[in-house]
């Protein structure tokens, strides 16, 4: 896809499913980005075009939902030997049928480089999720070993909070043996992501994982290595820019976070209105990430609100009849 064609998709953004188009007793649970329909032992998960930053839903981004959903499917495929995921069927470019899991109430962030909120904490003299870092580190510096920096998983509208490993275990939020399995799996997933991204000329800087339990089995849920949950830099200029103390060339939604920070907004109060040119730039960065990682051209296939809602409605009726 070429950048010039993205503007035509602004009017086809999916802000959410149309409740009225679904069977009368269907209930939609709306997250920051996803609309989820309960099917009992299964769920339908639709990735909308909503975008959030600093834990607040802000606007819609053209093609974002399709990019996130199909890119997650790509990553789920290349990591299926590490851990089972929750996907059962691709219903549409935006919607998947997934098995219901008991979600572990911790977001597992793996960081390979000092940047983002970790840098802001470090610069302020704070530990990063309870992990003290040595003095003299610089922004964009690579860690000797990737850090696992967990955070609480809060509901839409509430801010996720950094939490230390010790707090997780002492509070009983997660059983010790389970947490050790999660840490081991997260490290393996991050290493796989680093390797695949490197082949595309990218650095997987940091990323977020969510896990669930299906019976006694640990399962990967939500999304995987998308521009929403991950930070990417171009590998060919990392060293030069790091040594010069300059910002990295990024390929993720940090562009939007920085745009918001430049206007003094960090998640509290009313956010600034986001103009169409910024929405288009964010959308193009998502598409560029998709094309760079997969090595193929992105061709939008997703419909608008009416089409997606009708498809979800048919799938609900079909699953209920089986």
C-alpha cells in the first residue's frame, strides 16, 4: 500500500461494533482497543481502529485494527512452538474467535533498551518496576540482559501501575511457580521477536505480553509484537544515533505519545484534539511496520462499521447453532 491511498480510509474507521446490529441478547465488552463478544467458552474479539495513549482512548486511526489483528496472527504463527495462543479462527481481518481464558492480572513488559517510561523513571532517580539501574546510563542504551518490568492491568480509563516482581509474589497476585513460567516464556518470546525483527532490519526495543490460563495450561492472549504493544527502531542507525545522543528512528506509536507530550498532556485532564494529518501519519507508521516485518505489501480488506457488525452477528448466530 502507498501512503497516498491512506486518506481514503479515514471515513472507514471502525470506532466500535454496532450493538443494534447484533442479536438482541449479545453483550459487547469494550476495552481500550478491542470489542469482545461473550460466547460462553469462547469469545469474538474485534480489533477496532481506536487508539489509546497513557491509558486513554483518544481517536481512531485508519487501518489500525486490521494491521494489529493480522500482524498478531503473523507473530502468533512464528511463536507457536514456544507457547499456545488463544486463537481458534480468523473470522475477518479485524475479528478472531478465541478460547476463553482466565487472564493473569499482570502485564509483562520486557525491555531491551533504556527508553520510554523506563528512561523517564530513571531520569527522575526512580527504580524501574523495583529494579535499580546503575548510574551513568544514557537514553536508548542497550541493557546487558533484557529486563522484565511488570505492571498492573487496569480497566479502561485507569492508569496501569509499575509493580515489582517482589510485590507480585508477596501479594499473592500470581503464584510463584506460575510467575517463573511466565518470566521464562516472556524471555523466549522476546528473543524470538528480536530475531525475526532483526531479519527485517528492525530492533524490537521493548514489548508487552499478556497471559491467561486455559485449565492448567499457560496461554498467550491479546496481541503480540504489534506497534501498539511494542517499540521498534531501525537497526542500521541505532548505534550512530545513540552515540550522538539523538532520538532513534522509530516505527511505532511513540510518535503519537511524543506529539501529546509536546502539548503537555500525559493522560490527565482533557486530551488535545488530534488532527487528521497526525492520524494519517500514525496510520502510515503502523502500515510501514506491518510491511517491514512481514516483508509483504499491505492491502486493506476490512469493512466499515456496518460490514464488520453484520459479520460478527452472523458468526454469533452460527456459533450458537453448533
